C-alpha cells in the first residue's frame, strides 16, 4: 500500500451496507447488500453500492445501526468474497441446460 502524495489526498474509505434485516434468519441462504443511492437490495456484490465514510458516519443510525444495517469496509468484503453459481435457481438451470447437451 502506498502513501498518498501531498498532491493526492488519501481516498476516503468506502463501505458496503449489509442488510441484516433481510439477510439474517433461519431461511437465509444469501446476503443482501444495499444497491447504490439507497435504491433497494442485491445479492450480487458487483451491483452493491459503495458508500463513503462521510455518508456512513453522517447517518450511523441509518447505515450502521447494528440491528438492520451493518457498514463493512469494501476491502474487507472483497477479500472474503468468492463467486458461486446457484444451481437451484431456475434461471441458472436454464442457462446451464444448453451447455450440458453440448458436452454429452
């Protein structure tokens, strides 16, 4: 990691917002992240919003209350994330079916 030069200030830390309200529960199989600009939820990290430190600390009860929402640094989430295919999802099965026929 390199230090910021005097001409370039250090970038403000960014956070993904995890929806604990909709992700945690007995039937939960996916994590739901806030989309950009507070515009709903997504299970795809690539579609999740990146919220600045100023945004999160400016409204901690909204973005990081510990009960319904949790702000997690983007670099920590990205270090732990891995891609997976949900083969139980009908759309995934439809997309994979032609491939299965070709390989036979």
